[in-house]
C-alpha cells in the first residue's frame, strides 16, 4: 500500500542555459532540508542537467516540474522534464551509451538513469518527450 504525498512542486521553463542553471540550483536547494547528502545532491543535479540539456538542444525547449515527495516516511525528489520536440524514434538506440545525433558523448540518458532510483522515459515521434527521474532518501 503506497501513499505518496507531494509536499511541494514547481514548474520551471527550459528554454536557455540560464533556465538549466536555475533548475539545477532549485533542485539542489530542495534536497538540503531533507538531508540528502552532497553525493546524492550531485547525482540528482547531474541527471537533471542532462535531461534539461536534451530538452533544450533536441526538443526545442520545454519545461521541468520539480516535486518534493513523501512516501512511507521517506523523502523523494522528482524532476519531470518534457518538451514538444521531434521525439525519439529509436529509444533503444537513444538510451545506449555513446549514441548521439548531436555533438554530445551520448552518455546523457544512460548516465542519468544510472544516477537515480527511478527513471521513466516516454516519447512519441512528432509529439515530444517526457522523462521522469526520482531519487529517494
Ligand atoms: N528530448 C529529446 N528530444 C529528442 N531527441 C532526444 C531527446 N533527448 C535525447 N534525444 C536523442 O537521444 C540521443 C542521446 O541522448 P544523450 O544520451 O543525452 O546523449 P547526447 O546528448 O550526448 O547526444 C541524442 O543525441 C538525441 O538524438
Ligand atoms: Mg544529452
């Protein structure tokens, strides 16, 4: 039996590099009070940055929803990044390391997945992409 509560949430735009910096900083600041360690903060911020950069670089910009959660006495931080860009046609390829259609290293999606506890990605070609990452304390 799960009873998940959302303690607070905030929707933030993702259009520019400044927006990405702002999302990173807010994510970090929300992880301080629940006593996430510096390592946990850094992992979440790194994963968040990768998804945000993808939304800006490949998705034409979008938005991020930041959520502080509570479930069965534990605290979670969730970031949902979405865009209305071209979407991802071949998900297996996009998720695999070293695949990039841009100038990247192709480690963003796989790396982000390894840094968090929950990772969900949905994409529809022509409609856009939604990626949700969660880290539990
Ligand atoms: N939001 C997105 N919209 C469209 N395509 C994306 C999106 N995110 C990732 N991709 C595709 O998946 C590939 C792999 O992404 P990623 O692992 O972050 O590596 P990189 O950003 O270095 O290319 C990208 O090169 C791009 O083709
Ligand atoms: Mg990337």
